[in-house]
C-alpha cells in the first residue's frame, strides 16, 4: 500500500500488529481517528498507555486488578472457601457475566501444553497449592476447556492437591443450550449420558 | 460486561468507539496489548497521538501530508496539468496503488449529499476552481463513485468549470474485471454498451 504520509503509515502499521486487524482495516481505523478531535485521540492514546503501565495482577488469584488485591478477592460478600480455577482473565469475565458464581478465582495464566512448550512451571500452580495449604478452602472447581490440554491440566492439578482435604469438581460437560443432539460430538454425547441428571435439577434451572 | 479493573474497562470502551469494533473484539485487543511489552504499548499509544497532532493537509490538493505540500504535489515527475478529483484520501491511496496515474489530485472531502446535509460549501470546491483559474490545468478527471451523489457532484463541478478552457473527463464505467455479465446491473451494462471501446484499446491493456 502506498501512503503519502509517514505519520499515517506508522499508525496503520501499529494497528495492523493487533490480532485480526489487517492493513485495510487498520487504514479504516486510522482515517476514523483522523476525523476525530485532537483531544479525543489524545485520550484514546493515553488510556492505552496508562492501562498497560498501571495494570496489576491480584496477588491472590492473578486476575487483572487496579490494586494489589482484586475487587473479587477483596469483596466481603464472596465465599473465599470456593475457588474456581480458570485458564485466563477472559474466563473470569465470562463466568462473572453469568452472575451465578459467588466464590473466588485462581487464574492459571494458561494450560499445560507440551506442544506450545508450556509446562506446569510456567503456570500459577505453585500459588494455588499454597492457597490450599494456607487457607480453609473447601472446594476447587476446575473450569478449564474440555480439550486434551485442559484435561491434562485438571489431572496434574488433582494429583498435586490429592493430599489436601479439598473437594475437587469440574464444570459440567454436556449438550449446550440450543445445541442439537445430532450435531453433538460422540464424546460430549457419551459424557452427557453417563453424567445424566435427575429431572428435579433440570426443572430447577 | 463485568470488568474487575477500571483501567481495562476504559481501554475496552475506547477501542469499542472505533468503527466495526464491538465490546468483545475490543476486549480481545486490550488483552493482546496487556501481553505486550510496556514499551511496545507506549509506542502504539504515541504513534496514534502524534499522527493526529502533527498530520497536515496539503495546501494544494487537501491530501494528508507530513508537510504543507504533499509528496505528490511536491514531486517534480508528476504532471501538474492533469488533476484527478476524488472524494476522499482513501481514493487517493486506491488510485496511487494502481501506479497508473501520473498527475496530481484534488480531494473534495466528501460529495454533495443533501440527505446528509452536505452541500457544495462544505467541500473543497472553491479551491478547485481557484486552481483551474491560476494554474495551467488541461484536464480534470472526475474519479467519483457512480452513485446519484457522485453524479450530482460531477454535474455541479462541470457547471462551475464550464467557463474555463479545461477538458473534463470521468473515469470509465463498465463491467469490472472478473465480473459476470448476467449479474451486472442494467445501468452499468447499458453504459458499457453505449461507451463501447475499439478493440485496440482493449488489447492494449
């Protein structure tokens, strides 16, 4: 692409570094910014820099936070004895959006994946074991994706935690709401049959 | 969406102001920035602010430029007597990418569109007439979109310029390369027949 301005070219290149944004989209975004007020673009720019500079990770659960302890771990109304183990910050947000969970989280920062060179040492596993040792945690919910890597991580964690008096559960696998039975994969269908629920718990929902 | 961090929330909101970017995509971009080095995000931020602050518009053709006169108007190899009239900066880039045009441009900054409240006075039409008066311009190519607004603008400009000894042309309308005849609209097909070309000019391409 030919640009008559180096300022524009640099801005397009920066936008195009973001995931899912190609040169054409980047140009559209840059031309949009160009139409905005100088102050607005200044604000856009400052918010991004400030976010990256001042963001903290919660010392307890490794969730993103503005303080040393995140708002979830710091809340007096959340049950500290139920810990939901998730892969990433995004999963915390997804579960928070359901407004169904009133415990606290533990963000692993990834899952065990030998292909990508991610072993247990790169993840926040040690701090999870420490939490179980030091706090009166009753239940750990493994809310990891139902993939080989997710299952491997659950298996590894359950071995690490087997000496502690803590109940380990996983989120239910099954047919998603609105999903059609005939298009479900065999594994999911098989698990949904073996883990069948009494009708009362279905009606309750 | 629930965010546990105001820094993240602000950044997501800023991204979501951009065209074609919703909250979910904005969050993905923010989490991507979060994984980057502080310096890289700083650079991203500075490039955007600097672009908006220091961008200039060419005093001759209204194209974006790093200087008072853009690199196209300032080039000694471009023919200053052929002016291509376009709607926006993006059209300049599109035509420049073809590497087929060696004249200069005039960016109107929009087209006449009474529905959107855009009249001739909001566009860079006065400066175009001035250029025709003051410079030895031989030909003006109207490279506007073949819409009602585009045709209205061409008609308006041609009336404004009719007293000056300048040849006015429009870019060819016709069936696009790779386009199928049966799917072309009647107007385009009709025009492409009435403006049919001698075979030599076709083979030349």
